[in-house]
């Protein structure tokens, strides 16, 4: 191999790593970074049409639609997603909101368990959580820790 080909390969690898680093939260570990990147793509393909490309949710998300169902809430820090522990978020995504809310709750959100593998759901949630400010991430992590303690 020529020296020029090797140099071009190194430059390409560094450019790709730099581009990935610019899109990930500071301090993300390699496996977490890959999950966040995958989650970003899966969110765009499966969630953004209702929850917004920027996780902003639907307008007036706290007021019922004419159908009586609730609009899609934001997943950014302005919403309530960060108030829920990991297990609740996973179950809502996999089985649909009625699985958590109960009492015949009807929602426009489908269950994604038949469309996404568990690891893909976790990747979407990792992406969403990666967008939150530190305060919201810390609160949600503590809720998840407490949830985990209760189940052990």
C-alpha cells in the first residue's frame, strides 16, 4: 500500500470519528455511542412523525384531541418522559401506553414490540435520554435506580 492511501485512510477514519463525536453527548462510551446513533435513526423512522423530529411533541399535548385521546407528548426536557423510570418507558414503547395506564386507556400510539427488537427500543430510549440536560438525566436515572431496587 502506498503511503498516500494509508494517510487518506487515517484521515477518513478520524473524520468519521469526529463527526460521530459531534453528535453524541460528552462522555458517551463506545457501546452507548453506538446505541445512541442507532436510536437516533430508529426514532426518526418510527417516532418523529408523531413526537416531532426535535422531540417537541404535538401542539397542545396536554389537552385531549377531538377523539378524546391525548396528543403525542414531547420527549425533550419540556415534556414528562424524563419523569418515568426506564422500565415504564420500555414497557410503554414495547406494549403501548394502555399496558402501563390500564383501565381501557386508548391511545394513538401503537405498541412497537412487534416492529422493534428489545435492543432497538433501548437504543431509541438511549437517544431520547441523550438529548436531556444533566438535571433531567440525573432525575430520570434516580427514578430508574429506585424502580430497579423495588424489583430486586
